[in-house]
């Protein structure tokens, strides 16, 4: 900022110098111009007056001659009574000549006396009055001598005036010379002043430029240092000082380029670190991370690379060709190093290490290797004993699961989910009592997938909640199109645990105009691990007017206990009991007992999996009133089944 002000000051000084020099030059040139004009004007006046003097002198000479001629003519005609015309013409010529030289020059008027004028007037009046010889002699004595003196008088006066004009011209020329000399002197002085100013300015500017160059050089050095520092910080973790994820990606890419078939990735995650961090605080947690990073870094073989991936995760990569046993021994070394206790400010901390290992193959990418090692690491965490897992042991199955999950996330928005309908039939009159909505997925590869092929993935990923809402909404919309049949929808325990499940259900019923009494919510017995978590939501659903069905009854370990703890309206017997009912007395006895139990509890009883007429007849004989299965109709898509089936 100071140097900028100095440069501005220098620039201002130079501008002022230029302006001052320009103004002085303008003033001097103007003065010279005015002086030259005045001198030229004086010279012109002098020249013009000399011409006037010459003309006036000629006129005076002519007037003198005419005066002499006049009196000669007058004397010769003195005897005439009236005078002659020649005499009057001579008088008029003299009068005109006097007027002419008086008009040419103002000083000529001064040389003609009043007596001469009076005498000339008398001579002009000669025709009207007589004139005596005495008067004529008097006039001649007055006019002739005076006329002879005119030229001498005029020349004297003219010389005086010429002297005045010459003197004025000389003064102008002297002033012009003085101005010219002054201008030259001032111009030389200005040039000297400007030169001195420019020299001072140049020296000061040179000094400032040198100072600025030093500052720029220092700034470049500082910038280079800062750039190096920023580059280092951009690729290193601030806490552990290990390379970070950016550096890891670069180094792994380099390893894959140099040795595409020999790269090994160890994805390491600290076990029990969260417990220490939450119980002892983040400061202790940070120190533990630094200590763990130091131990891992010391264990890494020469030529290998370690980086902090994030949180409590570290990645070690190697491109040295080694066999599977050597890879496992290296992983065990990492685990042993971190199994030793850590002393953090007097607190003894114990942590472990889970390691997922992925090895490169031709065409493998950085993201793929890291993803595979990460997946293997999470599998290693749940593994008993040594927490080390190779990706190739679980990779294919996990890869399919991930692909399914990714595709399933787009299934709703791409309208890939569809509902199929299967009837629940009244065995007395073969009329359809309820339609159960069964979810199907029209996979992008063209296959129609059944729930057992994707529901477990939906449960693990949490997508089951969004999918369940879609099923409820579309099933209720379809059910509202009929007037006499119920709609049954399967709901997972994960859905029931959503705090908004009941409220969402109320909104769906209101939006679709389906009465709650016509909706059956089915829950699978095997999914109800803890009945206390779903008892409250199921009670609220039942209070709305909906019915609760316990699906796959008998397949779990506490079927009868669930009937006591949950608000169940309908029992749906698992198909395993129906499969042998036509030939197995044990199956028949169990079913008969369950029918009696349902009647005693005022619950509807439905037998699932009826596939033959023989099964239907036996079930009817055992008192079963409602059944479901392929015998009555396979699940249909697009529209609801008809109101009756074969009986």
C-alpha cells in the first residue's frame, strides 16, 4: 500500500511537471505571437505612412504650381470686368488640390494657414465681385510664399511622425527579442527542471521497483512454500499425519498401473474404538487414533503404503507378489500390534482390528478394489476368532446382493413393482371372501421375481418401508373398486416399528376411500421376534377397524404365545401342515385342534397351501371354513379375481 502511494506520488509529480512546462510554453508562445503581430503592425503602419507622405508631397508640389499659375492667370486678366472662365477653373483646381492633400494626411491640414484659405476664398468670389490690383497683390504676397513653404513644413512634420512610428517599431522589435530570449531561457530552465525531476523520479521509481521486486520474490518464495504446504495438507490427514484418501486413490491407481495382478488391499477397522471414544471423550479417542496409526505405520513393509481412509478406518496397499498365506500373516501382524494395550494419559485402552482383504485382477479399478475390501471387512467384524476375511470368499454372493439392492432402489420410481392377487375362499359356497395382495418385481432383466428373491435385501437395506407403503396404497386403491370383498396385505415387523406407520395407514385409507373393516393386515409369525415391539402398533391398527391376521402360523417357536400377546383376528395355518393332510392322521388331528382353538378364541381360521381337491375335502371335513392355494387359483396380475372359484 505504501509503495502504491509512492508510485502515485511519482506519477502525480511527473504529470504536474508536464502540465507546468506546457502552460509556460503556451504563455511564452502566446506572448511571442502577440509581439510578432504588434511588430508587423508597426512595420505596416510605417510603410503605409511613407507611401502617404510620398503621395501628399506630390499633391503639395502640384498645389504650389497651381498657386503660381493662378496668380499669373489673374494678373493677365485683371482688366476684364467679369473675369474669365480659365481663371475660375484655376481657382477650383487649387481648392480641390488643397482639400486632397489635407485628406491624405492629417498633418497636412496644419500647414495651410487661415490667411491662405481666406485669400483663396476671395479669389473664388472674384466673378461676383470686382477685385483691385492692390487686393490681388495682397493675396499673392500672402499665398505664394506660404505655398512655397508647404513642402518644407510638411516634410518636417512627416519626418517627426516617421520617427515616432520607427521608434514604436523599434520598441516592438526589442520587446520581441526580449520575449524570445526569455522564452528560450525559460524553456531551457524548464527542460533542466524536468530533467532533474525525471532523474529524481527515475531513481525513486527504480528504488521502489527494486523494493517491489524483492517483495515479489519473497511472496513467490512464500507462495511456493504455502503451495507445497497446501499440497501436503491436501493429501495428508491432519490428525494422524498419514496420507489421506486422496493420496490413497493416487497411489492405488499407480500400483494397479505398475502391477495390475499383484496389488493387495488391507481394509482395517478398529474394533471397540467407539466404546473408548464415547466413554472417555474425543480427546482420548483422537490420541488413540494417532497411537494406532503409528503402530500400523511401523508394521507396514517397505514399499507398501498406508493411509487413513476416514474415522477409525485405515487402508494398507501392497504391490509385492506374495501368496495367500503371506497375506494372511501380514494381516495377523497388524492385529497383534493393535492387540497390545494403549496407554492414553494413564488410561489403558484395549482395541482390536478387523481386516477385509481384496486382491487385484486384470481390469480391476481403484473403486472396485476398495469396495471389495470394505465389504470383506464388514463380514470380518461378525466373524468369530480372527477377524480377517478375503473378499473372494464372499464376494460373489455379496456382489449379487448389492446389485439387487441398487436395482431395487429404482424399482418404485421406474414402476417395476406389480401386485398379483390370490383369493381366500369360503369352502361352504366357494365364494371369494378376501383377496391377498402379493408383491412381484418385474426386474430390468425381464424376470418376474418372487418376494423370497428380494425381500430379505429390502429388509436389510430399509427399503421395505417404502415398498410396504407402495403395496398398501395400491392394494387399497384396488380394493376400493369392489364392494363385497376384503383386501389382505402383508406388513413386515420393520414397517410396524415405524412411528408413522399407523398415521400413514389412516391417510392411505382416507385417500383411497377403502373402509378399514375391509382391510386385513397380515404379519408373519417368523418375523415377530419381539412381540412387544409391534403389539402397540397392531392394537392401534385394530382400533381403526382393520383386522389382524397371523400368517404362517405354526412355523415359529411361540405360536400359541403370540395369540395371547397380540390382537389377532385371523389365524393362517402354515402350508407345512396342509401338505400331508390328506394322508396324515397327525396333521388332521393338529388342524382339527387348531380349528377348535380358533373357534374358542372367536378367530377366523384359514388353511394355506391347498393344491388338490383331496386336501380341500379333508379340510372341509375337519371344520375348516376358509382356505387359500393353487387349487382355487394362482395369483393373478392386473385385475382382481372373480367373485367365485371352483369348489
